[in-house]
């Protein structure tokens, strides 16, 4: 589709009805909303029965001490048994659980029966290392099958894991080991990324020299790349030596539904990272249900692929726990989308016949930038549902995803949720909802969310404010590890009895919800609240712009002035008038108040590993300050590039 016809399409109020055959055979229909509205707790009790409990719960929710929830508290269950063993017992041991694709091109398929043996051996190995129920295990691994095995082995013995993203530094790893007081670290010599072997073990060695990490007794090391590693005798153990010699049978023990399953750290705007605590029964219920409902998973036919890293909550909930609880066959890919070439993802979709794809807007925009001709070279006709998560997806990227990846017909499910919510909260249902480009639309069945104003009053359709969750949900965080007060202050203090997600949102005239980014990202310009997301979306709707990041810079006249950083499309030459043209374009789309004061073309934008734009750093640039902490950036040279370009490209009114 040409950019012009795309632009025309976007002017209309569009809705895309679910494909008829999908709607006819959908796992979940609109009836679920009615059912959940009539009896929310009864609805979740029914979803909990999707799992195999050793002791069925009789109480659904204990909310006697809000906001500390207990879901299914008298039930007992083993997560690993639910994700692995029960599928083997049901006769599906030969079904592939993981199609692993290494970045160098090695591949390996692991069936549920094999997964059961691997998880059992790893559980014995952890026990041999002295890991007891309740002990924390840090996992610092690349995207390989052993990572999934390690997480499930921890779950199997009731040892909460703390997965630390493999791209984080030794310091970040040490902080997380200290905070959780981990007893064992599971790592690898290294992993493959961007065409080369990248080491992991040295960061563990360095982290363990820091105070507060002394309780780490053992480091279990997977051999992935074969690169040389330093070895500490008595502490370091090879996975292939210890795990391989363990028995292949292991009896899973059931734990209380509120037994801690994992801690996952998420960066706060200030201070030390927050250890988000998730527990067992409610978490598994909601991840399994949402994966079943939102991806319409048919485990015997579908091939599912979530491109996230396991070091991120999306990987926990929608690579490991949700899909495996549902007996899915899924792809696990180690590397980056452009290694060794920019068609790598589409080659993988073609190779495995992927039917359900879950990825992030930042990746979709990167693929748009690389060009339509790349996905066009591959057979993507197996794809039937496309998911998006991580940030608001601008309507242009949404349309491109549908047209060029989804053959113009695959429904897109824009799923809003957070590390803290544990599982999806807002999303269309692919067989029931007419989808709208750019909107996460509505709470899933059993979820209560709305948009409120500063006074906590629900806004009418057409109004804007803050997204809040008004009732507890099964996969909610239970607290911040070791800091109940911070849990209360961060999430429950802004609005009474409501969980405040930190996101701005608006309701359109149909009552559908649109996410507007973190409220810290709302700008105040001459008394008007303007969301960075809306200005970015307007910029990206211009054919010359591939990606945009917008920040508000302190301004004596207008409180804040809008500064935009844009990546231009491959073919869009940088010409003198383009900046003015873009400013006029935004002004036309959103009104003159939203016209950016400055627009700066850049080659790259600073992003975290999970693809979020680090606006804080761009604000530093826009306000001519020294840069703050850059340790979570994917590539710190990006900021040097942007800063050197700054003076020339500024455009003042
Ligand atoms: C924040 C949570 C959810 C797993 C990955 C990120 C933003 C997430 C969407 C979406 C608009 C979204 C929000 C949210 N976000 N999904 N579909 N539309 N915004 O987890 O790192 O905890 O980040 O990501 O701002 O609060 P996270």
C-alpha cells in the first residue's frame, strides 16, 4: 500500500470486524463479558479450573486486608506440573513444546516429554545444590531452552526465581541478587547476539565480588557458546555435569496458591529497582486464561511465537507460564531480528508455520523502516492473530502490521498490561471485538478498569485522565519484595481503593480506551495537557517519519515546550524545509498548541532493552543538561550522536 492511501485510510474512523471463521470457532466470545459482569469471582473460580490443582480452592478471593490480596488461598498447586507433566499424562508427550532457534542457525525441538525429563533433572540438581522451598534463585541466561527449564525447575521445588535480563550489567545483577538475597545463580558462558558470542559469566563473577552477595553458594553454568570462562572451584558447577546425571523422574510437591513464584525487578523513576512479587495460583490462572482468550490458542494446531526476552515480564507470562500451562507449541528465538539479515523473523515464521505472533511496537516500527519488500519475500500466510505489547502502538504501525505481516486480514490484539499486573488487562478479543488501530479498547472479561480525572471521578466518553484498576485481579502483584510500604505508596496512594497504573488514557466516543503513555510523559504547554504519544503518532503519520520521540522541555513562557526527535525514513532526504513541514503537519493534525517547538532528525533513539524510549535522557538533551543514568540503555553511543547533532538542527519559532 502506498503511504498516500495509508494516510487516507487513517483519516476514517475504522473498525475491523473479526474474520468470520475465527469468530465462528473462537475460544472466547462476547458472552464472557456478560458472565464475568454478572459474577466476577465466579468467573475467575471457573477459570482456575482450567488448571490441575492438588487441592481445589474453595475460596476465590480474600480481600479482607486490601490491597494485599489472597486468591484461591486454600488451594494447593504445582506450577511446573501444570505447565509440563499434565500434558504428558494427557497423552501429548510427543507434542513439541519449544522450537528453539539459535541465532547462529542451530535449532532444536523439545517435546513435552523431553521437557518433563529436563525439568525433573534440573529440579533434582537444584535440590542437590541445597536450594530449599522458599530460597531465591537468580537466573541470568540467554534465550535458550535451559532458561525455560531453569524457571520451571525453580517453580517445581517452590524456589522463587528472579530472572535478570542477560543484557544487564554486573552492577544491575548484583543489586538484584542482594535485594532478593539469592542463594544460587544460574547463568551461561554466554549467548549469541547480533552475530557474535556475548559473554555472561564474567558479569556474574564480578557481581559476586560485591558486598551483599555472599549468600550465593553456587553458580550453575550452562555451556552455550563454548567461550573460555573463569572458574571458582567449590562454587561453580557445569549444568551439563550436574543436571545430566540426575534422575529423570521427580515428584512435584504442591504449594499454597499464595506461595511466591517469582520476583521480577522493574526500574522505578527514582531509587532502587522494585522487586515485583508474583505468586502461584492466581498468576497461573490469569496468564493461562488470557493466553487462551486473546490468542485464541488451539494447542493441537497453533504455533505460537512471542519475540520478547524472558528477562521481561512478557517472557515470563507469555513464553513460559501462560502458553505452557495451555500446552502450546511455541518458538523460542535467541537472537535479534536483524541477525544475520533483516528478514530473520519472517524466515522463522515461514520455517515453523507460526500462526500467532506477539511482539512490540518498537520492533514493528523497525521493520517498517527496513522496508515492505523484506517481509514480502517470505510466506507469512500461516499467521492468523498478531499481538502487540509494551507501549501504545501508533495507528500507522498497526496498519502496517496488519497489511504487511497479517495479509490485510489478521486481527491485531493490542494488549495493555504491566510487570505489576502480571498478565494482560486490556485487549480486544480476536473473535469478538471489532478492532480499532491504536486502541487497547476494553478490559478483558473479569477485569475492572476505567479512566478517572484528578478528583478520581470517572471521565465520560470522550474524556481523558488516568487509567485505574478498580477491582483486584488474580495475577496482580502481591507487594514489592521486602517493602510493603513502597507497594502502598507507589500504586494505591494516588486514588483511594484504586490501583493507579501510572498511565494516562482517554475514552473515545464509543467508550474505548486509548493509552497515552506514562503520566510522567504528559507535557504541560500553555495550560494544556498534551500527551507525548499523540504528538509522536502525528509525526509518524507523515510519510517522511519512521519513528518519533517527543519530550517537554522547561520553557519560561509556556511551562514546557515540545521537542521532537525523529528518525526519517530511508528515502526521505534531509532537506531544509522538512522540519517546517513536519511542524505544520502536527499543527494540522492536533492543533497549533501541539506544534513542536523544535524537531531534531536523529539516526537512532535511546531505548531500554525492552524497547521503551528513555525520554528522561532526551529531556536532558532538550534542556541542555548533563545526561543522567544511562546504564539501562541498549546502546549508549546513541546519546553521543544525538548530542553532537543538537545545535544545528534546532528550529525556533
Ligand atoms: C507499561 C508497563 C506489559 C509487558 C511489557 C511492559 C506500557 C504496555 C501497552 C499497550 C500502551 C502499553 C504502559 C505500561 N504499555 N503495554 N498495549 N499500550 N501502553 O511491561 O515494563 O512493566 O511496562 O508499558 O505504559 O504501564 P512494563
